[in-house]
C-alpha cells in the first residue's frame, strides 16, 4: 500500500477521448438533415387504414358475419321450438311411447340381480365384520 500521491491521476492523464476525424461531424449532421427532410415511410397498418377499398371490404364482411350470426341463432330457436312441439305431440298422441320414454325414479334400496344366495352371503359377511380395534385400547367416540 505504498502509493505515491497523485499516481492515479498521472496514469489516467493520458486517457481521454480521441479527436474526431476532420469533417466527420459535418457529414453526420448533413446526413441527419437529409433523413429528416424526407417523408417518413408509411407502415402497413396506416396503408390499410387509408385504403378505401379495404375499409369497404372489411365493413361488408363484418356485416355479413353479423347477419349470418343472427340468422343461425333464429334458425336454431325455430328448430328447437319445432322439435319440442313435435315431441310433445308424439307423447300426447301415443301413450305407449310416452310410457316407454318416461324413465322411472331410481330406487335407493335396489340390489343387483345376483340371486338370493348372493344376498344371504353378503348379509352374513356384513354381520361378521368387527370394527377395528384401536392400538391404544381406546374407543373412538363419534
């Protein structure tokens, strides 16, 4: 740590920005003036927006899409009403079809179709099941 005072300043004294080449500043400034004097190029979106034919085509296509959407919606509602009316008329006209088409309610006590011996076996197994014993010998209160 034996530094002489002013050694850093002495080392850095030789460092400085280099001198500009002669005429460089004038060439850069004249080029910038020329670019600013030109008209700016139009981007794609500006050209699309300024094109009357493309705006008309966009408006027509948007109108067609709206009309088709409304038409399809109305057709669906008319066909749904017609289908509902047809089904109602068929149920009223034919009671046998109405009896078949109506589903019965689900029975909570229904058992699978296995046979009487399978039912007895299942009931016996349920009766023999013992609650698991707690490892500490305590009962679980519920």
